[in-house]
């Protein structure tokens, strides 16, 4: 028996020749859309549907039915195809407005070509939707995975296809319905459809016994640790929120555009200006707008409620690398035996759901350096040093987290603080002995620190390139290094800038990572010279800022850094545990 997925979870696909089985209580139309890296479908020729059931690598049924079997050969897909979206739609029938919420939840099962079940997914929680994205098959790190999606569209198939980026969404939707429309004998009458009974959100695995404490179920992929599964579940929640918000915004924009068009048409008709005809037309148009937005908002609220319920289960189960600083997991923290899968940089949220925070997790080891923008501090700080302090506090909290979640001796920190302006926030690291040495000061200190790290990166690169890592000098410290640079570019000359850019580009592959605390305006005298450096770093802010965009629909997400509670007790406790573990290990 394969893994039972819930919405947002994913699972690796062990083979490329697959079948997707769809079962529903009433006849449904099935299609498969081929998308690029962002999931966008560029034209109708990239959709297999009843009117055009075969595209390279995909074949779908030619008519609506309660049972479907889709044939998939991922190996036959073009290199440009990165995502296969499997979607369902209820046929339109005169006098009937079937919605998925009025039927038993459809079920999707992915099997190998030999019938071996890989995953199954029940599309629960649907209500007013008449079209839904069931599954996504997507490329990831040279292989393929399947994600349970279950995102519905109250506006139907056209809205779903438009959300995938298809320009001719309406034409393809009409072609799909015309080709696959069932006969009256096949279609279930509305009176024969059992009502949806609703119920509370349940994230427990169907095959497990219930326990007093709900546990997150992040897929049952063999060989994956719970930490890796939780990572995938968190980013599944992120994608679900992105798509749910996109559906709501799309519906609201469509309603507004339709309202404007209908009002213009009413005003353009001279007859509407006589008597009360004009007022009636305007009231009717406004009522249609309000009804459509209300339905979209209700669907969005339902999605948010489900995601909030999932977050309430997932957040308390997160390990230290992923957890908030106020999580009980930090009490009595002990150094791990294995390096973590990822680290939490902060939280992300959208304006429509400000209370729902999704952890921002990035994979480790860091592939890019980080830049905490000290110029993004809110107004109100008169003293320049105090204005920069929040950014350095973010850097210190992140450094402490990275130290605490790596095994003893596998991660170390160096600091460049040319003018000593960061002595206050950096004191938490220096007092605990977390640094490899005192912060580098002055132009000479900056040059010496960068020269040492540059030699280290060159040495490791040569060893890796020559396949002779065992030939590194005796006593070579193989721990990964995090270099915190405060008040950049103070204390940097042209040679130091060149070395810093080298470390930003080549350091991560050699175990040296950069954390820059800087205001870009302070480096304006260098003109475009430093532009490649800024672009190579991931920008973080010490206060909420909406500068992140997701890869699916391009929302502007507000980022908030992960900071310990005021008072610093948790931070000092964690750094104390790090120090104690180092002393015991020496």
C-alpha cells in the first residue's frame, strides 16, 4: 500500500512510467497541463484534455466518467516541462450547478505501470468549487516528485486554467467541456448526490491509531527523516497559501473588471438614463460583484482555516533548526549528532492572512550568503549606531541558531567589526566563547581576516578539485565557517572588496559562508562595482518588509526575522549550552 498524503505533502516518484487513477461519485472531466519551472502553461497545445487527449508523455480519457486512468511517461516529457498538473472539473449541465462540496470527496491514486501503488490522496474539504487541481508531478533535483494539492476554484475550469497562466483559458475550457460532456444517462441527477457533511480538519494518518497529541504527517517517503518531511510540509503549506491567495485575488480582480464593464455598458445605453433603469442596472451589477467576491472570500477563508489548523499541529513539532525562539524545544537544548537539513531565517505572510505565518526555511549548507539590510530599520533611531543595532541583532540570533543546531566542532563563527560599533549585540557571542577569536578591527584586521579565509577557500577548492581532501594539512579545522561582517564597507579597501566578493562567490562550496550587516547606501561611493555582490546575497531585513516573491504566482511576501524574546535569556541559555558542549568535547 502506498503513502496516504494530505494537502500540501509531497513524495518522491521511484519510476517515470506511471498511472494516475481518479475515482469520483459523479462523472468528472480530467486533464493534465504541462508547465515550466514556475508552473506556467504557455499554450493550449500543452494540455491533454478530452478534446486533445494525447500530448507527448501524457494520455487522458476522452470523456467524463466517475473512474479515470491517466497514462504518464515522465521520461517522454520535453526538458522544458517541469510540472504536470492533474486537474478535475465537473461538466456543466443545464439546470444544475454541481459543486464538489455536494459529492463524496474524489480520490487520486498514483501507481507504477505495473499497478504498484505509490501514493493516494483524498481531495477533502471542497465546497463551492467546480474545478480543482488534484496533483502535481514536478521535477526536483534530477528526479520527480508528486504533491497533493487539492486547490479548488469556485469560478470553475476557466479560472483554474487562467491561474496556470494559459491565455486562451476560456477557449480550452469550452473545448474540454464540449468534448467530454457526458450523456444524460451518465450524469448523476442533483437529487442523487449525497450532501457534503463537513467536519473538523484531521491531519492524522488514516493507518495510524489516534493519540492524545496530534502529530504532523509529512508524508511516508521511505528513507526520509522526519526533519526532511517537516521541511517539505512547511513549504507545501507555503505553496498552498500562495495559490489560495492567488485564486482569491484573481476572483476579486475579475469581479471588479466585470463590474466596471457592466457599469460602462449601462451608462452607454441612452435608455438606461431614463427613469430608474440606470439605477437598477447599477444595483444589479454591484450585487453580482458582491456575490462573486463573497463566494471567493468564503473559499479563501476556508483554505486559511485549514492551513491555520495545520500550522497549529506542525509548529510545536518543529525541531530547533526550524522552531521559533519561544518554542519549548529550546528548553534544555542539547547539541545534535547530525547536521540539520535546513534552518529558519524568519516568517513569511501575506496581507490577506497576516496572522498565518509560514516559517521561512532554507536548505543547509547555505548556497548563498546573507545580507541583513541595516538600512531597512524603521525611522525613529536618531543615533546611527542604534539605527544599525536591530540588523546586527538579527545576525547574532541567526549565528547563535546555526551554532546550536550543528554538532559540536562542525560550525564556527568569525567576525569583522572594523570600528567596534557592534560590541553590544556581539557581546552575546564573545562572552560565550562562540567565536574563533576576537572580532577583527581596523583596516589591518579586515585585511588579515579576509586573507586567512581566502587562503582557506583556495586550499579546500584545490583539494576538492584534485579529489584529495585527505591530503589537507594535519590539524586542519574542517568546521564550516560563518563570517559576520558588520558596518560594511567601513575598513574595506579595493583589495579587501575583491577578496570579499571572492568569498561570496566561492566560499559556500568550500565551507565558508558570508553574513553581511550593511546599508547599501553606505557603499554608494563604489557605484556599480558592488552590484554583483549585492545580487549574490539573500537580503533579510530587521523589520517587516515585503521584498520576497514566490516562484508560482509572484506574490510579494512580508518577511519578519526570527528573534529571541526580549531579555535575551533564551539566547544566552542556548549559547551556554553550546559553550558547555565544546568544553566537554575538548
